[in-house]
C-alpha cells in the first residue's frame, strides 16, 4: 500500500493540464500543414496534419484533432485514395463527440461532405446521398447549404432520378456566389433537359459557361463543355467536336487528368481521322491515372507509418531524458518486483503440487472447449443471425423462416461431426458475406462493405471460407449485442495471395482485459486455424478496429 502511495504521489506532481484547450488555436504543425496544402504539396500537408492530430489528442483537444483528420481525409480523396479517405473521415467522426457544438457542426458538415464525395467516386450513390443529407443537417453557413443541395442533385442525376434532382437544384439556384450559381445552373439545365425533351438547355449552358469564363473557374469549364459537347453529339458532330477540344484544353490548363481523359473519350468518337492517335493517348492517360491512384493508397499509408515510427523514437528519447527523475519510481518498482518474486515462489510451489492433476484435466477441458465453441458458432450465432434477419426483414416468408430453423436444427443434431457451415451452400461466397452483413444493416446501424468482389475469394479453400464466415458473424453478433455502434465498415483487400480484412465500428470498443474472452477468444482461435495474423486496436477512445490477414492459398 505504501509503494502505491509513493507511486501516485510521484506522478501527481508531474501531471500537467492540457496546453491547447482553445479549439480556435492551431498548433505550429497544423499551420505548416495549411501552408503546404496551399502550395499544393499534399504529401507534406498530410504529414503535418497527422502530427498535429496526435498533438491535439495528447492535449485532450478532440475537436481540433478531428479537424486535422478531416483535412487528411480530403487530401486522400483529392489524390484518389477513396477507401483510405472514408476510413479517415469515419475516424474523425468518432472524435466529434458533442454534435451540438457550433464548431463541431461545421467540421461535421465538411466531414460528411467528404464522405459523400468519396462515395460518389466509388459509385456508391445511395451512401453519397445519405452523407450529403447529413452534411445538410449540420451545415452552419447558409451558402454551404445550397452547395450541398447542388451536390445531392448531381448524385440524383447520376442515378437517373431527374425529377428529384430538379427539386434539389431549384433550391441550389438560390445561392449568391457566382461560381456555385454557375454550377447549379449547369446541373439544373441538364436535369431539366432529360426530364423534358422539349426543353432547350443550350442558353442556360452558355450562361453558366459565360460566368465561369469571367470568374476564371477552370474546373467548372469542364462541366460546361462536356454538357455542350454531349448535347450536340448527335445534332451537329462538328460543333460537338469543338466543345470536346475546348474541354480538353481547359482540363490541361486546370491540370485535371481525369477531365482530359473524359474529353479524349469524346474526341475519339467525333474525330474519326485521328482515331488511332487519340486512342493511344487515352490508354496512356488511363494508365497514368490508375498508377496515381495506386500510389496514393500506399503513399499516405507510408506517411502514417513514418509518423508512428517518429513518435516511437521520440518516446524513447523522452524516457532517456527523464531517467534521472524516475529513481523513486524505479526503487518502488524494484521493491514491487521483490514482493512479486516472493509471491511467485510461494505460488509456484503450490502449482507444482497441482501440475499432475492439471495435466489430467487439460484434455477434458480441450474437449469441452471444442464442443462449447461448436455450440456457440452453430447454435447460438446461427439462431442470433436468424433473429437479426427476422428483426430487420419483416417481409420474410414463413417457409423461408422454417428452412432457416431446419438448417440450424440439422447443424445442431450433427454437432459432433467435423465441418464448417459454408461447405453446404453452393452460393457465391462474396454474395453470402454481403447477405450476412446486410442482415445487420438497420435503421440504427449502417453497414458499409468495400472490396468484397468474387475475385477476392478465388482459390480460397472451403475450410478457410468457413472460418472467415464464422469470424465475421462473431464480430457482427458481438457488435449488435454489446457495442452500441451506429456504423460498421468492412473492407476486403487482396495483395497477390494475401487477403486482408479490416473491421471498423463506432461502438464502445473492447477493454484489453476482455479481448480474449468468450466470442473474441473464438475469433482468435479461428485466425490461428487460418495461420493468419490479427491486430486489435484497444487504444482508441471509442470504436473497435480489428485487422486480420491470411494466405488465400
């Protein structure tokens, strides 16, 4: 007891209050990041935002940490790392605890807007629309409200829902800023044209183009030229070609390779005489974009690794510097070690007497554990999955429910046999996973799945698929029972023969001492069966991160 009092007395003298409690004050590294971002040096900006975020967290300033994370997510999205951007934005969302705070609201609006943009780039238009609506919910600046209405209209146009697109774009036209007005007008004319074939959009296209030329809005010019090009494509191909060439020129000046690619795509069709040259240029640019996107994914991951490595090195230096100040703590620790050693000697003598009995009990326990695990996986999780399916899908027929119950019954009756549940189903495994995750998508819980393509699972044995299925079901059941999460993200990636599964939720997380109990212990044992690697993130204040990987061969 005396040792504990000494230990806490020592540390109570060293503890300091957070330095940066004012969310309006940037750290020096945050200012550096802003400077580099203004100079379009995204690598350096991302690096210093990452350092600033960690500084804010150390100072208990979660709002500023969220701001730095949002800037990191926007940089990732701008550079084509859409999955990484979504992950960073979701992490920022967990840092903004007080959703009613005025500063948090502005950050939330920007964060949801970025999530919507990244989702749009991944052609996940339903999620994009939902994120834009969340951005509207937290918007604090009136002008931004009209921007989000325009973005919703743009997403609805991509989905072909021109009627609802017009409703949102008519609100967006109330914006005062000329650049945003030109954007909304261009989109409105496009939606109006496709909802009413008697409507002539050309005067409105030209009006938006004129505003953009006057404002020097190079990126906006591409949208105007593409609409005019497509409008004249079957009416006057020569005019259409001229707009396509103007679009290419504007895209080159704006340094927008994707827009250059869109322009060349149209020039290939309109300029028959130079088809081969244009086609070769298109292929070259397309390869460049794919390479840039691939580099972006690794680029920001390496930057984060560098920051974490630097943090570790700095921690070592700090430990060495404070060595002289911790002599009292070391003395206490030495005394504690001596006491623990004495206790260990006493305990070891008792354990020695019990060892023979424990060895006899070990095989019995292994057998009990084996069948307990099977009962948990086959019966408990099977019934819980069926309950979740019935809870979230009210239109399921009686026959389908009986079939599911019969399946669980058959598995329970044959529980002593070796086998994995997935063996019996001829269904495509990626579809089976999609359905499993879909059962847990409710009004209160949003599930996001990425990378679950059939190609991911090519060559993977039925046994490994079965282990993966049980792991995912265990995680989802635990989430629904215990975590109180409102969002779950699952991402699948395959690099050569290595498959990686990243699980994220926004729940209450798992304490270190409970990670390897009950269901989580089953998860660990299944990873061992896969000869894979699993990482639990227990350091975050809220939410759970689990990454596991294994060989697909």
